[in-house]
C-alpha cells in the first residue's frame, strides 16, 4: 500500500495517507486559515513554489467548481490537510479535490496533525518541506531533501505563472489599462472589467517603452509568487513609468512599486495567508477584514520621501497600503478582489478608476 510522509527542514517527520498525484514534491510549507475557499487557494498563482496546508480540519466537502478557479489550474506544489472529504455534496461540484489534484499532477497528504504543524510554523517560521510517497519511505533521505532544496528567496517563480504574449480583453469600456501579469488572479481581472476597463495583459518582463507605445490610461501591477526583489524586470518598468502614468499595485505589485522607488522588502516569519486579516485605514479610521496571501512585506523604515502609509495590518503593524504624493500611484498589500474572502475592500478598484479619471 502506498504511504505518504511530510518532512520539514528542522527534522519534523509525519506520515499520513496520500491523495492526488502519486509523486513527490518540494516547497515552502505555509498555512492558510480560511475555513472555505480551498479551490481559489489551490489555483492562486501566488502559491507557486509553496506547499499549502489548511488549518481548517475538514477540506473538500463542497467539492470543486471550475468557475471558482483563480487561474488556469492548480498552482501549489503540494497540499496538506487533516481530513479530506472524498465524496463531496454540493450542486455546483464537478469533481473532488482528490480528482482535481490528480488532474494537475499535484500530490497531497491527509491524516497529519495540521494543528501541530501550524503552531510549529508560527513559532519557528515557514520552513522548506517535502511530501514523499512510496511503499517504503526513508525518513533520513526525505528530511535531507527538505534541508537541501533551495529557499524560496532563491527561486524565480513569476515566469512560470504569467502570460507569454500580450492579450487583449475588450469590453467596450471607457478606459484602457495595461495589466502587468506577475501571476494575476482571475478575480482581479473580473473586478477591472466590471468597472468599464479594457485590458491589455502583458508578461512581467514587458518593457516600459512598449507600454508607452500602447498609450494606456493606466498600468496595473498584479499579485504573484516569491521574493519581490527577484522580479527586477517589473521593478525597472515601474520606475520608468511612475512619473508618466497612473499606476496601481496589488500584493506583489505593491511590493514591486515600493522597490522601484527605493524602498526595501523583507521576508515575514510565516506570512499572511487567509481571509481574516484586520487592516486599519487611516483616512477613514475604519478597520477592514481582508484576504491575504504573501510571504514578504514592505519595510516601512525604508520608504523614501513622497510615500505615505495609508493602511496598516493590526496583527503585526506591517504596511498594507501606500499612496505617493508626487506620482499617481496607489498600492495595497492585501487582496481587495477577495476570491475568496470578505468584500470590504472592493473600493480599491473604484479608487483606481477615480485616479484614471483625474489624469
């Protein structure tokens, strides 16, 4: 009978039951605290390079609906759950989570103590991990593979989740923007289209000169995976455009915008992954509940003159929103499009439209 094991770089080793693809995988283990939305999480390109673990104990009970995909397929390296529901009950369900992972050749493991693993991650930080499968498992070998794999800060992940060639999405809208795809979620595209915006979606390394030739009303920098400091092409593009055209950034796009103007980023201990992160807005005094998925943050102490912090995370006081006083630039660290999550921050897209109107 096939066995499955999960090993961490600190020597932690747990065995469980395999599901999904019958193969091994490597990646950084991160936990997500959402009770629902596992389909959106599995297909979120920002999880590329990571093994996703859900803290909610029962996963898969409402099955999988392809309408909920945030990309063209599963992007996580592996999936870890306490208990997997193999027989979902939901009128929208098309296939089970097990079948979904098999379809996209992604392995999973169930029957492990996700509470223990989450507490360990909170104490010691996100760690490199391996999911291994086989009739016989060599504990020392699997742990060694977890230790010796490269860190996520050494990987270039954006190139594997973005479009290859520019593509047009025309809805007969009032505005036309260039969407720089670093691993964009479908929900972001839907929110922009709803606001009468035509899109030209371009890859992360599309040069600023070619964007200027398109002559859009604005530029939008998407979310994406990995260390923002490695996405040098997009950083250079932003630095060349910021004084000429309205820009907005979400998640990785927020970090890249800060880097382009001279700020620095740092790796969070275990990141923000879930749909319950409290964010305070300084302009209104309101606290929003936000959906987040990122492992890096902007270092507030390094922000150059002109930047103003507009929103802050109330859990760890990291920067959640920026505006520039000299350039038409707005950014947020969280995911205003949700997918899944609360809709408290949909207004970010309206703010971007107002920025387009003004300029």
